[in-house]
């Protein structure tokens, strides 16, 4: 078997016990939390527009989404060819 072109850096060890599972937002499969990749979705408003309307009158939501390693590669959240570096 050949070696993968990237390094998985999972911070989980057997000394920490069992980690809870999270459902992937891409494919829906159950994945341990430490293996998931987090992506934030939502929208941002222009700073000048927020300044005009007022910060208290604007509600901007931001949703946290968890993806399994397979979906993270497919959606471009993680680039496997560059030794596991994440998109900035």
C-alpha cells in the first residue's frame, strides 16, 4: 500500500476516552468530533452599511458546520496535496 500524500493530525488519544460523534453536514454520516473539519457559513455586511444602519439594528448569523474528512476534501476545506494545510 502506498502512503497518503498528506498527514492526518488527529489530537485524540486513547487516554482521553471516547469522543462523541457528530453527523457530517455534507453526507450525513456519523464521525468522531476530533476527525471533523469545521467550516463557518453565513454572510457578512459591508462595514460602512453596518455603520449607517447601526450595529444594534443588524443581526448577522453565522452557522458552524462540521464535515467528515471525505467531504472536507471534496468541498475544498482541506487540501490533501499540500500536507494537510487548511484553506485560509
